């Protein structure tokens, strides 16, 4: 039995579907019973749990061979990341109680970085899970290609995409969520012992200007990137409702300055197979459907 968190999202859904296709039993861990019904209809067990509640998590993880741990993103955490601190404590307590054979935790590129930034939430949770007695994998994927979802409307309507990733010709490690989910499902089924880090990016690194060129091809109209000045970020993010924009700004600085990178660099990461055009085509079709 494999317990999968985040099944209602992109990556958790891919993990669960991949395991089901391999005829493996899946327990879908959801916060809302209504959202679990679709997975029950697919033949999954359904367990109700919330990320902050160690008791419900332990029950959801009980009797499993492997657990896929996915923490909901928090783009506007409070200073010092108390939310991540609490989640780390709850997850460790639940996993120590349930003692699954294997754990795959969805972390992030740059989790080893010393400088504070938005991704430090994963650093904190990795630290909390680092001493577990079972077999643990920290899966650290690159920047999600699906973040381009927010670029579809400006590309289509103005032909100009605002870019926080800069310089515009600097290649950034990116990966499709499909590749992440498929690798996570494979890792759950692998025998290993102890603790390991697995880093994942797509077939090639992608510069912001290459995203614009891909939209130009797919939309059949000229699209270009425009760098958003660093001085304007804080006011812009606050105008969008963020209370503590500094971690997000620090994360963007990390990608732009190169200190958010894989621990073992480009050569040490595994490579997915889904390229940018495939993801952008899906995002455009999704936009059309809405």
C-alpha cells in the first residue's frame, strides 16, 4: 500500500495514477472527503488528514510500504517560517508513529542553500525528517514549467510577458510536473536504505527569452519577455496582497544570482523527458477551455 498526499493536485495526481497503472494499491490522503470520492471511484482507499495534525497523518500512513509527502505551497509565510516548523514537527511525529518502509518527500532545488528565501520552508522540513529511522528520499525538482500558467494571458493579450527571472537570456533549471510525479512513483517502488537526495530537471535548461520564443511558435504571434525591475518587486507583491514578500524576493534573487542550484549541479541531476513546448501547449489548451 502506498499513501499519497496531494492527490488532488498536479504532482500527487500523477504519482497516484502512475502507481494505479502499475497495479499498485493506493491510499489517497485528502483533507476533504468530497475530493476523495473521485479516487475512491478509481479503486483507492481514502484517508482524511490535515498537514498540521500528526494523529490524522499517522493514521493515514499506517500499514503502508511507502508514503509520498507533499506539503501545500505557502507563498506568503510569516517571518521565521513558523508554519513550516509546525508541519515538520507533525510530519516527523506521524512518520515515526506509522513507520512506513519508505518515504519520498517532495522538496525543492536549492533546499541546501544557506541564504534564507521562500524555499527555506523545505530546508526546515528536510531537517525535521532527516533523522527518521526508515528509508527517506528528498526529491528536489527544479522550477516548475507549469509556473508559465500565469504567462498565457499576457502572452496572448499583450504579446509581452513580465519576467522576474533575469537576465532574460540566463538558462534556468526547469521541469514538468508530469516528470516529477512519474519519478516519485518510481522512487517509492525502489528498494533503498538510509537517506538520499534525488535532484530532477527537464531535458534542457530554459531561459526566459526561450519561453517567449515558444509562445511565439505556439500562439502564432510575436511574444517577448520584459524584465520587471527589482526595485518594483516589493510594492508590486504587496499590492497583490502579500504581507511578507521578502522570502519570495529572496528566492527570485537566488535563481537569478545562481545560488539556488542543485547540490551536485547540472551534471548531478536526473533529467526528465517532457519539454517546454509540451507543457505550454497544455497550458494554452487549458486556458482555451476556461
